[in-house]
C-alpha cells in the first residue's frame, strides 16, 4: 500500500471488526427492511396506514409522548437545577435514582405503575375518589408510563451544560443590575436551550417507540388507548408482515423527522456560539 | 455567598417538588414491587422465585445478556478506536448507523429481524435446510438484545478517547510499538472506567429488554422466555405475587447497577483528576 | 547533500493546501528552527519528516535514502510533541523505557540507559513519579529523554517551549541548546516565536502560507530578508508607506512600502551631540514604555508611529518632549523585491548592524 492512513497501526483490523459486526446487527437487517418495503404495493401501503385504527394509534402515541416529554422538560430542568446549584441532604441519592428508568426493565416498571394507578391502587384510588379521574387503562396512564421512562433524558443533557456555565456570567449580569429572573431568562436559559431541545427530542423519540412500560397500563382499547408499536405487534402476531412493515415505516419516518429537526437546531446553535460550525 | 444571594424559599420549593416527583414516579413503584412480592410471606416469595420456569427464564436472560455484553464490548472498543484515532471518509455515516438502534422502537427492531430471518426472507430456505432457527428461538433473542444495547459501550468510550487525543498513540507508534501494545499499554488505561461503565449500562438494559425480545421470542415457557417475558406471562395469568416476585429480582439488579454506576463514576473522576 | 531533504513536497488537508512545493535541505548535526505564524505549515513539515503525515507528492530523504514508504518508527527519529504526549498512566521510568522495550532490549540494558538519561536531564529520583506529578519543565525534559532513549539520528520537536511559563522557558532554551550541541544530534524544532528561533537555532527556515520563504542563519535572515514577508516578520517592524518623506530617503518604486525596526532608529534629546544633526527629523514623543532593561520611545513622524529603544542609562525622555530622530536605514519592499535602503547622509563605512 502506497499511502498509509496514519502512523497509528490497527486501522484495518478495527475497521474490519466494526464493519462486520455493524453489518450483521444493523446494516443487513435494515437492508431487508428496505427490500421488503420495496415489495409493498403503494396503494396497499396507503390503505394500511390510513385505516382509522392505525391513524388513531399514531395520534395516541404522538400526543401522549409529547405531553410526557413536556412534563419531563419542566421536571428535568428543575432536577438539573437543584443538582447543580443547591446543596441539600439526599442530593447524591437523587443523582443516582434518576437513572432508575434506564436500569429498571420497562415491563417491571409497567406492571408496577399499572397496579399503583388502577382505581383501587395506592395512587389511583386517591385520584378516583377525590377527582373522579382514572389513570390506568386511559391515555393519562400511558402518559404516566412515558413520563417514567423519559425522566433521565432532559436531566442528563441539561446537567453538564449547567455545570459548565461560568458563575462569572451571572455575576457580570448581576453587577450590571439584572435581577435573578432576568439573569435566568437572558443569560442562563439561552445557554441551556440547545441541551433542553436535545433532551426533549431524545425523550420524545424514545417515548413514541416505547412498548414495554406502556402495554400493561394502556389497556389497549382500539381507538382509545392503542399505541402504534402495539399495532405493529398485533400485525406481527397475525403474520401480516406487510401491514406491520407499513406501520413501522411511517413511525421510522416520524423518528427521522424529529431527529433531523434536532440536528438542524443544534447545528444552528453551534454556528451561532462558535462562529463557524 | 457574597454577591449571589440565594432565594431560600425558591430553593425549598424546587427541592420539595423534586422529591415529591421522584418519590411518586420512581420510589413508589419500587416499594410496591417489594411489598407485593412479599404479600404471601417469605415462603411464597421463595416458591415463586425458585419456580423451575422462573430459573430457566433467568438463565436465558443471563445468556442473552452475556452475549450482548461480549459482542458490544468487542464492537464498542474497535468502533470507538476507529472513530477517534483515524481520519477517513464516511465517519459521520458510520457514527449515525452505530447510534441508530437506540432511536428505533424495540418493536421495529424485532420486526427487522423477523423480515431478515423469517419465513418470507430470501435466506430462510438456506437457514431452514441447515436446521438453523433464528427467530422465535434463542439466537433471535440474543440478536435483539445486542441490537437494543448496540451503541452503549462505544458511546461511553468515544468522548473519553476524543478528549485524550492521538498524541500518546502517535508517540508510541513512532517508537515502533504495534497495535496490541499501544492499545494495552497506552490506550486501555484511559478507557478502563468508561468501559466498565458502558458494560454496566449494557448489562442493565440487556437484562430488561422486553419489546424486541417479545417480538422474536416464541413465548415458549422454559425455552424462549426471558425474565421480563416470564413476568408478563405470570401477570397475564393473574399470578401477581409471582410476577412481582420475579420483578423483585430485576429491581435488586437495577439498584445494584445504580450503585455500581455511582462508584465507577467516582473512581473514573478520581483518575481523571489525578491525570490533569 | 543534506542529511534531511525535502523535494517538491505538497500536502493537502481536504481543500486546504498545507504545504506548497516545499524544498528543504538540512545538514547533519545542525539545530534548525522552522519558524512561521500559526497556520503557516511548519508543523505539517515536521510531521511529514516524522512519518506522522504522508505528503501528497514529492520525496523525503534521510541520509540519502527516500523514506516516503518507510514507517515513522523505522526512520531513526525521536519526536517531542507539543504537549509532550507523555504516557499519563506510566511512570517516568516506564515512559523513558517504552521505546527500548518495544525494541526488545534486555531489561538490564534498559535500566542503565534510563539511568543515564535521567542523569542527563537532571531528573534522578523522579523515576517512580507519574507525568501529572511533574512540573512543566520536568515534563519537557522527560519527553526529551523519552525521545532520545532509542538513540535516534534525528530529533524533532514540535513547539517545545509553548506549554511552559515564561521564566522556565528561558532556562529551558539554553538547556536544550546545550544538550543538543553536546549530543551532536541533527535537530529540527517548530516555533512561532522568532526570539526563540534566533536564540536557539543554527539555521532558520521561515514558512508562510504553506511555502518556505527563506532559510539561512539568524544573522542572514536579519540582514538580508529575501522576501517581503521575512522583512516584516523578522524583528519588530513598523510599516511605513510614505517613507520618501523621511530626510535622505528616496522613493524606490511606485507602490513600494518600507519596514522600519526599532534598532534602525536613534532618538536624541535636544542638545545631545548628534553625529548627523542635519539629517535628523524633529518629533514629539507620544509615549514612553518602561521595559525593565530598556525604554521604548514612540514618536510620530509624517503620520507614522515609530519606536526606538533607549538605554536606561541615558538621560530620561518624557512624553511631549521635542526630540531629534535619526533613521539609519529601512527595508523597502517593492513588489517581490526587498532592498535595504540606507540614509544617504551616512557612508558605507559607518554601517554597523
């Protein structure tokens, strides 16, 4: 070989291992999805994904995921703030427990949340008796499960950024006469906004596709509490691979859109902060 | 604090909100699982967790987890090394593909393996004639587990290796050291804590995967049921004590993972401070 | 024939042309500086000699042999990285021994060699420390020892003093110069600091925008800048556009510009004896800056703010004072040509640089 890439040896072997495993685990299966999709007839695809039951599934998934992610943005911001800015007893405990949704199997979380929120569950009966609100087996229940799995995303993306903001900025704003509210709005918030958006995006994307924690609490009533991933699952159980793939393609499309919007926003911001991207 | 006067009231309100929120959403479910698991007393609990099928499910879960950790460790190290030590075309696309699996719904992950290895796939006749069954069998479960945890280790290693740069490797290479020596002596000490951290995360997620495994499992009791699937089965059979008893095993493991995470993070930070 | 030679080297990083037709020849045993502003391609040249980068075209020769396809590790090179790249998880001893262990040299020989080097760099007793436990100067010396351990024929140093604070830097410059002279090893170092290059190097190669502008001894560069870039880069030059207005200087070309260095200018108090009294300009002092060992005086002449150095032993000059300014010479840049223009009122015998 005439031109060596780098003086550091091992390019060939690391490239070989990486591509081999990536191909088996990700690329080949994705290709088979593409190949199988190409075989679908367009009219059949449109018919499948526009059935009212499927449309309602998308709506349930997106709306509950959206509300849950908004809740997580607010709570994530508060949690990140108290973890970075305050000292209090139990801080390390909170810091550790925030990752629980990553560590606890989703199905386990699902059955536990369901039992807690049924009309005679520990939490559910309070809401049912006092306000007449049912949680389990409604969209509220789905939202609750999605809040659970989305908790770590916003906290973990905002926390490091907040840690890096130099106290001097705030002191500068303070000396210039800004009060705490203005300082937060004008100095801190713009700094952490990109992190909030990317945390929201990750939580939202994850929530739309979530299955394990939701199936138990959702009740799975068609048109009411049936989520899109469950529709794919049902089609698969009936071995209707064409329908399953059609529904999945639309969901993948939604994910791609969400992630691209985030990528564009992040690129814009980094351009503004660093000059050239 | 001099200049910055903290707003005491705000502080108390924010901390209280946080404790209440996490208490309800995270702590209460854990307490509920433990209480329900022990509802029929210790002997009921012991019976539930020592059930033959529960043990078989646990063994399969461990098996899938071990495979996922091994494959993803090998992959994670070589991918992270490749991405951070060399300049080459297509690096961005490669990173995108590596991160892709976590953004895909687990159900869709299951689906693409069904399409690849299932009855309607073009390689099915070949697999069938050689007696290889992948979907609705253990290999499918293992593949699904690898898929959903795919970037977990590389994602932990890449930032560490990026921050470390390539100077030390170049210095070693210029003195004539080979790939293995450079990795073992120069690079590995930098990444050991991040690697361990990645393995812990990978283990946690692999043990608990439900959706993708659910698609690919034949739901055969004692054959292709992992612990989370076994829990679902008990739950749907209204054996709540059994379901929560089996869950409690996973809860304990999750707590162990969280504690390990904190310990590893602290150790890694100490090493980092030492080498500033 | 030089010991290290680069012939028509070109190198691109994507679209950026980092090295343009580089031709360099370095004699055996010389201590050479690659000097240029940041982004001028000096580090790229060093890294290509080391085999850390590959040129797109051209040849690199070491000791008469083309080494383009020889791995860096077989070129007989020691490399000191800008931030030293000491192995952070190895002790000083293991760092220095690394290159020897790779060569499978018996452990006893390694021990002797490491001891010898530790003595050379005055770091005995530090062998069990980790790099993080060393001072900046110690790290640099350990990096130096590590590069020297396998007995390289050529030593390459990338900005060897950049990461050290000012006071230690001066000590290390002298130390490094002595060390390299003692070992008589062909050495090339990269720097953006002209004082450093002038003080340490036998020979300087000035780079700018990917090209070699000029190479020569520090004195040659100082006296005879070959290109406009070198004329303005070397020394603390002030650009003067209307130099023909100065007494006894004539315009050389339509668009020519002059560069004036402080050492080309003398400032006298009124009444001090001036050799060329009639040729001096009168000016008002705008600023005086105490530099410790001397005083910099700034005056404005024909719209140009010009600096001169005055000894602290001479009578003090104050801001606002009317003074006599005598300009001995300046560099006139006309297109690509650089000419040293001397004040017409002095004869050649008076020229002393």
